[in-house]
C-alpha cells in the first residue's frame, strides 16, 4: 500500500501543478484597468486617468497595461512580438476599450498623461469632431508605427525637462557630450579647439536651432530634435542610439547648464502647418524674395554660400562662420521644408542669420522663399576629389574629425588616436568596417574617456577616409596580409606565451584568458588584435612603442626581437581563437 | 460517541506523557514569547503598534511550527501504536474502527490545540499587558492556527495509516513538511520566473498548498496593505473580494482537513490489521 501512496500522491500533485502552469490562459478581450494601482508597462507610472491608456495581451495571455496610447505604441514597436492583441481606451467612453486596429487615433497638442499627444476613439465620427475642435489630426496607426520603427517618436509636445532628469543626465553628458562641449558646457571640451563650427557654449543661453522666436530660448522638443537628428555637416552626431529617456536626461542637463531648467518655456513660433506644393510661380516669387530680402549677400546668387559678405561673417563668439552652401543639400537643422521655414523665420541665434519673420509676413510668400531655397540643392552632390589627402580633408572637415584626431597636417585633438598612427597600425578593411558602425565595436582603448560618435558616413566618404588614413600613415599595402597562424612553430608560441604572461598580461587583457589585468592604466584587450592590427607593424611596435607614438604609456624594456616575434605570434593566434568563441564576457563588446 | 471521547481522552493523556509532545509545546511557548518580547522591544524604538507586529512574527512561527508538530504527531499516532501492538489491544475492545480513528484524530487535535493555545495565551497576556491593541487580529490568528493544525494533522494521520511503520512515517512526514514549507514556495517562484506566469496561475499554484492558503489568510488578517499582501493576495482580493477570498481559503483548509482524513479512514477500515 505505502508504495502506491508514495508514488500516487506526489504524481497527482505534480499533475495538478502542471495543469495549472500549462492551462491555456482563458479569457479574451481586455481586463479592466485598476486606476491608482496598475502601472504602465512602458513608463512604469501608476495609471490614474481613465481614457488615455490601453492594454496588450501577448501570446502567453499576459496582460500589460499602459497609461498613454503613446506608451503602448512605443512598447509595441519596440518588442516586435508577433500579433499581440491590443486595445485602447476610448477617449469618449473613458473606461471602455476599443481594439487598437479598429480605433481611430487622434494626434496633436493634446494633454495626455505622458505627453505623447495621442488619444483613441472607438467612433470615427467623434474622433473627427474632436480633432477639428482641438486642431489635432486623425492619424493612421501604420504611420505612427513606421515613425516609431525608424527609432524616433517626434513627441507632439514634449514635457519640460525635470530636475531629476538633469541630475541623472550628468553622467551621460560627461560621457557623450563633454569631449566637445566641455564638462561645464562652456563649449571648451578637449576637441573644441579644432572644431569648425565651434561647439555650442551652453552657458551663453543662445541656441541656434529653435522653433521659438528669435532671441528666445529653445523648446524642450527643439533640444530633443537636435539630439536625435544631430547637426548634419558638423561634428555634432545624431544621438539616436541613446534611448529617448537618456536623450531627455542629456537635454535636461544642457538646460541645467544653461540655467533654463525649470524656467517657463517661451511660446512656440506659430506652427506653419504643412508646406504647400511647389509651383513655378511660387519659385519665381521665392527667387525675387531671395534677392530683395538680401539672402544673396551672404548665401550668393546660386546658393553656394559665396555671397559678397560671406568671408566677413562672425558669430557671437567672434569666430568666423560661413553661410550655408545650399547646393550640398545638407541643412544643420534638418532638410525638411518645415525645418528650413523655421531657420529663415525664427532665425539662427548667435549667428549673423536673422529672423525674417518681420519682413516676410505673408504665409504663402514665406513658403515660396523656402521652396526656392530648397530648389537650389543640386541633384547630384559634387564627387570627392581623387587625391586621397584632399578628399579625406573634405570628409574630415564635414564631420569635424579633427576635433578628436590629429590629421595629416599634424593638427587636431587628442581625444582619439592620431591618423598617422592609426594609418600604420590598423588594417584598412577593419577601418572600413569600423566606420560603418563606430559604436558596434565597443570601447577599444580602456583609458580613453570618450567614445567615437555614431557618425553616418556615406559609402564614398568611408572609401575616402580609409584611403586618407592609409596615406597619412604611409601604409604599405604589401604588408597588409594576415599571417598564416597554422604555420606558427610550437616552440615560438611557447616562448611567446611566457613573454605574454610575464610582460604583457600586467596591463593587457586577452579575451577570456586574461580578463582583468593588474595595472590601473590598462591597455586595449588584445583579443581585438587579429584582423584589426597590421601583423608586420606589431613587431616594431612591441620593440619600441615610443618611436611610433611618443605619448604611448606602453613600455617593454629589454625585449629581444626574437621575443617580440614570438609574443606577436602568440597574441595573434590567441586573439583569433578568442574571436571565434561565442561572444561572452569581455569580448561581448560591452560599451 | 462515548467511545470517541474516551479514546480522545486517552490520546490526550498519552500526549501529556510523551516527552516529544512536551518538548514541542515548550519550544513553541518559548519561541512565541521570545518573538513577542523582540517585537515589543522593536515597537518601543519604531513606535509601531506592538500587537500586529508580534502577530506578524507569530504568523511565520506558526506556519513553520504547526505543520512540523502536527505532521510528526499525526504520523506517529497510528503507526506507532500499530508497531507496539497497543492498537490491536484497543481494537479488541467493543468499539468500532470509526470511533477509534475519530477518537485518535480528535484527541491529537485537542493536544496540539492546547499546546498552541498555551503558547498563544501566555504571549497574548504578555503583549496585551504591555500594549493593548488589536485583539481581533490576535484571535483571528489563533483561529487560523487551529484550522491549519486540523489540516496538517489530517495529512499526518493519512501518512500514518498509509505508511504503517514509524521509520517510514517519520521520513514521509519530514519530506511533506519540507515540501509544504519550502519546496512548493521555491517551485512556485521558479515556475513564475521561468514561464512568466500570469497572477491567476500563481494564485492557483500557491493555494494548492494549505500552508500558503493559511499564509494569505493570516496576512489578510494582519493588514490589507498591498505591499504586505503581495501579488497573490492582491489577485485573490481583486477576483473574489475580501469575503470571497476568506471563504475560499477557509474552505480549502477545511477540505485539506477532511479529504486526507477520509482517505486515511478508508485505508484504516479495510487494510490496517485484518
């Protein structure tokens, strides 16, 4: 008897537990939100207002609640789960739900819990009436999701930055921004001296790219837009790789440095609405305005930025500035018609570019001028010159490379490695891969504070930079071959191992073999060596690093050429093995 | 009926003579006194009401201790007497098997209740004299303890009948105790994390275990604050309402007291000593 009991009772219990666990979660449709208790699955705030939120039921039947339709959409776009069921609260019925796919979404400057400015209606007619009343728009779900997929969610009306965000933004600012803008935001970072245009001095409270009237501080969303888009044609990259929350924190810290945090926002420049379509007559009028308003004086007849007074222009810091060359199609504040409209009629503070809001008051005249300026963009950008040095200098100037790297003329910042060194030590193919996505590689030099920004170079620009760096480093193409690691003699590898353990492992990590070296100032992880460094160059470097880079901290006194050769083989072979291992631990590319 | 009472009285006398029982009752008394004293000492510093705080500590003690003594005592009850032959002697008297079985269960339940009440009584007097406070909470806790005792004692009795030897019963009783007190907790937590269970499923898993049902009931008696109650309790409250939840959990505990007892009795009637 007791044996049967021994088996039966636990079995029955296990079966019941199993049935509970695997029982298909019953119930379709949304569950009521408990206001004041349920939290938003995206922003983690407790849901308090009915009518704005929604629910998602994933495939396992688990319900997530949201306090704002915007939060729900961001979460849907980010998780990318297959066909979860989603419902949104009907703004009209408050606590009643409508399936997301059948709801009508209205977007505008609406006061929603998280400020995303989107509400949902079960009834399309009511949605249209509400949209008309609030001057908002009925939007399509697909459009919103596409906007979210592209990594941006232009918040209709961003909530003002908070003190808490500013406090948390300090670290992000110091890591991502201070190399150019300086730790105090005074535009005096280590890279600043070599940049043109100069990084903004936030303490002066002058901001160029605003949607507020000339002379007024920017809106929260202006700062967020600049962080997200970057300033094309300058060293300011897009920070879209940071999450929106992190961008908000960095922006909040910028406001804090400018003393704008907590101040009431100025009224926004009147919204120009959607641009009308371009007509021949409009272009004619735009051209006339372009001359009569004096645009020609600086931007030139053909918009090349070569007007009569172009060479004499200075910004509010006394630095020379050049008027925009419209033909390049690069517009710092964004190339959309609306962006150009704001630049012309809200002005670019701190530069000689005034606001033309007073002198051109008619809405259609304003748009005519915008369309004319945009028509000056030449269809095909001028090809880069064939001389690698000239082409490289052009690209370097465009992206402000000289702010962080010493260029071919020996000038430039010391935030990153000098091109003369880089051009000798790195393989061109590796540079090419790196430039395609600089942030993917992780941090190579542990002692450097700043990281290479996620610049988006075009294919020809990458080619030009690879050729440029190779030329500056006087790279010998013949030497750039990966050695055949299988031919390394065992005896040499054994010697190399000894040398590595005794001399190199003090400062250098080697993937999973040496994870944390002893020295406080650490060298790069040598697991990155194979495929990245030039094999021939390595020997000379090991023997005498100072001859390549006088500022290098690396020193291996008394090493013999034979030992250098052996340790080079050992490190190369080990790093090849480390690179083929599944990415774990220190090779995981942690930033 | 007289036979049931007689056998119960005999069982109580046996318990009083058993050193194990006295040891367990004494340990419970000492531990609950120590907890009350600590709870009161803390209350002076932090200014919290002494009664609820002590009750919270006592709840945890009860949830660990009551299953331990009842499983062991219930387990040893019939199996022990079966081994030393005294059960055969009792059965030879003019009493029915049902009367013997019921008498033994009720007698053990009475002994355990006395031990628990002694522990709680002294504690209640000590704490009540020092602070005063929510006596209803305290009484609810006492009632809950008796209910839990009935449930786990019934499990112990079933084990006793099913295993029929002291050694096996002790093994089974301690395994069951470990399962009730620790393993099912850990299993529920593990499954919740691994399979991302919905609150409803976690609730269902939790109340499979009578000790967990008692825990939710006890917490409910102590405080209806959400952070104290935890997700399982909140789900229960939302789904069934306070009365519904209490009724559900109490009936689950009563079922745990009845079902193993009836199963044990059917074994006892047909299989133990032909």
